[in-house]
């Protein structure tokens, strides 16, 4: 009895599923009968193959499996994957040609040959196109290419000097009205932008304020003879007070201990720039905004224009006995020191040497200044130290033609590393002066590390 009900239930299941299959079969027959009319011969063939594969899957799913055959299930799965593969690999019917395609050429461009993985070679008559090798630039070519990217934007090169001169004129007029008794000479601009040595951006310029002294009342004392023992600084001493007492020189009001104090002059001018001058009115007249930097020890103005942003630094300067002394006292208690500047002599000497042998010293200097400006760790190296290294090398290396730019550039890097290792770079104009004396040990180590790595691969500095 139990066997009967089991057999009956199986017949019901098979009967229900069989009716579904019969229904699907009738649908497939109708589709196949009309496929040729609707899809054409090729479309009907594709539909027939797909229908056959689906029917195989259904038949295999509904047919009773032989429980005694352990490989029956695996075999049915393999046949099912074969049928699915048959459907996937069936070629698609050709697309019906459109009217706009008739204007296209019948011959399509040749498809690239796919290399045979078994290593078969191409036929003998076929031409083989060899890819052109990438051209590697030499250091010389990279330096020349990099130099073309260092040019200051034209709008900055023309607008910055114009703005600075206008501010210079306004400041000159105010000083004459405020301190008519002080013999300030005419203000003038200075900096790499005016000398053709500025790179990347014209965002700073120097404003020089000459302090005129009576040489009969003042004399210079070297910093070597003072407590600082630094030959880069000088002191300006008031002399002959017995014959010419205080008050004979208009600059006697800035004396501290018989010496003209650079700190007192700077403090006076700083108060003038911050509190006395109507910069908003001057800025409105010139079409820009001018703000004095209050917290800086330097005499600095920040200028913001629609097209440029500029920093102007004012330097009182004394010229005596062929020395150019700037009112830049060192940090500390000593307030009567004046810093000797070699900038004018540096630029003059480099240009003179280049004019004598058509050399590339200025080009090399501009590239190195661009490198120092783009590398934060090398900021304090740009300017005078690099210039003095180039001047030292000019005494030993005679070939400074543009064709030797790469060799000279490499040599400058090596000299800088050697000087940083010793912590000493003597000034070209005064060997007693160490241009690295103002650097911290950590700064020297960091700059030396960066340049030491660049000796073997100088191109990394040009990125």
C-alpha cells in the first residue's frame, strides 16, 4: 500500500511537470514556426540553437536519475555547461545595414595581429614596424629646458617695479616733510628682479634708504675688533667730539655709546611706517592695499594688488670707505652693528666675468636660485652663498661656456656639499667671513643631506 501511494505521487508530480513542459514545447514550436518570417534564416537558426539548449536543460532536470550511478550528477552538470557554452559561442546575426553606413568605405582598417602564444612567427612577406625608442634627455638638455621655466611672469616683471617706485616716491616725500633735518639721500630700488636674476615670481623687492654721513665726523671699526668678533659686521663711531661736540651732526640723536645705532634708526623708521603714514590713502591712490608689518624686526610693507602680491623691505644703508653697510643688526644685546653687504659686488663681478668669456654663470646662478626657492630646505642657501661658490669656481674652472653648463652645475653642487660638511663657506670678497656662520647646525645638516643625494642624480632638483 505504501508503495502504491509513493508511485502515485510520483506520477502526479511527473504529470504536472510534464504538462508544463508540453506547454513550453508548444510555445517553442510556435516561435520556431514564425521565427523564419520574423527574424530571417540566420535569426531563426540562432533561436533554434538556444531553444534546443534550454529544452535539454529542462529534460535533464526532469528525467529520473539513476541512483546507482554516482557519476550521473556530475555528467549532467558538465552537459549543462556545454549547452550554455553553445549558446554563448553562437555567432550573432549580422547587423542590418543603415543608410548612413553606405558612405563608409567597404574595406575596414586592418586589425592588429595577435601574436600566437605557441611562438609562431609572422609570414615572411609581412613588414614589421619597430617602435621608436624613447629619447633620454641628458643633464645638459634638462638644465636648458628647466631654465626656460624660471622666467618671471611678464605682468609681474613690469608691474612690480612700477608699484615699488610709486611707493618709493610717496615715502621719500613723507620723510622729507617729517625729518627735513636728516640728510637722507634719494631712495632707490634694489634686488634680483632689477638685475635680471629673479626667478619664478617677483614677490619681493628691496628699498634702499641712503644715510649720508660726514666722513670727518664718523669712522668705521671692523667687527673683528669688537666683542662680536665677526668681520661681516662693522661699527660706525662718532669721532672728534672734543672739537665737534654732539649736535654738530644731525645723526647724533641716534648715537648709543659714541656709535651710530642701527637699532635706534630702525625703531624710529618702524614707528614712522606703522603709525605716521596714511597707507590706506596712498594705497587707494595707487590702486592697491599697503600694510606695514607690525611684528617684524625688519622694515617691511605688504602690498596687495589685483594682479600681484609684493613684499617691500626698507634698508637704511651707509656707504663709507668702499663699504656698503646695511642697518641689519644681529639678534642679541649688541645694537650698534651694521651688516656689510656684497650684493652689488656679487652681481657686478658675475656679469663682468660672463661678458669677458661669454659664459653661462648667470644662467647657472638662476637655475640654482630656482632650485633653492622650490626646495624649502634650501631656502637659506639661495642668493649669496651660491653666488660666492660660482665666483670661487670661476678662479679655477675656465670653461663656462653654455655647452659646459652641466659640468659646472655638477661642480657647484659638489663644492656646496664640501663646504656644508665643513660648515664653512668663505666670502669671495673677504675670506675671513664665513657665510654659513648664521646657520643652525640642523639647517646645515638638512641642506647637506639634500645636496649630497643630488650629486649622483642632479635631475631630482629640477622636478
